[in-house]
């Protein structure tokens, strides 16, 4: 048996062609964005309107294909630029999934 024939015996076998690429692509795609229903959007808007400067909150938002959650202190709700500003970052209101007041 030649070396080339021996190599074929030990070559990897992919029963499902392209499946490995699909799995790798799924990792790159990230989370699917959740669209809030009308009632959930109204509740989120109500929660945002009740926030005050200095409140500690946990915010979940969609960022770069993934959902991110962070704790922070509210600095301001900028309605003109449509964003919620915390200590270290500003989050676009359209990307927010949930806001919860954090325990002190």
C-alpha cells in the first residue's frame, strides 16, 4: 500500500458536508433579537419614565449581536438622543429589552 492510500484511511470523514461550517456560522451569528409586543413595550416605557437620576438599575440590551446586561447608576434619560445614560455608558432606548431597579 502506498503512503497516499494509507493517508486516505486516516483522513477525517464528514458524514454531513457543510455541517461544520454551519456550526461555526451559528457561533458568529449570535443571539436573535427579541421584538417586544405592544404591552411589553408600554411597560418598558413606563419603567423608563419612572427612573430618576441616581437610581441603581440593571439594564439588558442588544449590542453587536448579543444581549448584554449591566448594573449602573442612572445619570440621565436623554429623550432627544433616545438613550439612557448610566455611569460609564449610554444605551440606545431602541435596543433595551429590560430595565430593573437594582437592590442597594
